């Protein structure tokens, strides 16, 4: 079974940066669309960003455009989320997800595998 492990979360001041990593155990990583979601206390889990398979097209929710960058290294079975100009509103548990079918989606049910999450806390 495919396993996804996130890392890189932590506490940062507003305006700072963090880079999240998600390492996948599967041998078919390059065939997956990869996504990042986040969930703040008392709120629903929401889509943040996604990246397509070999071509690497990227998609972002409006609130992070211009600040976050998703990328992938298929040789390392790893997807990244570079987060710059962080705001307190970005505070959440961040989850990595993999989608087997082609095409990106913002829907939670569209993803087949999930990591355990990594906490990002942005102080004022």
C-alpha cells in the first residue's frame, strides 16, 4: 500500500517561509497527480495546491497564489510545497495526497492516498 510522509512543518513568524516535503513509498509515483490540503481547527479540510504527472502543471487555491509553489521530483518520489510570505491565516495541519486518475481535482474524495499531516503555525 502506498505511504505518504510529510515533513517540514513548524512554527514561523508572519512573513516567514517554510518548505514542506512529502515522500512517497510507491513505485508509480510519477503517474500520480499530487496535492496539498490543509485543515485549521474548527474548519473543513481545503484544497491548497496540486501538480500533474510528468508535465508538472500546477494549480492553486486563490488565497495562496503568488506565495506558495508546489513542485515535484519524480526521481526522489517527493513533492514539495514552498510557502513564502506566510500569514496567520495559513496556520493549519497540512496533508499530502495522491490521485491515481489523471487530471487534478480539489475534491477530497478524488484522492486515493493520504499522509498523516504536518503542523504549520504562523504567529503574528
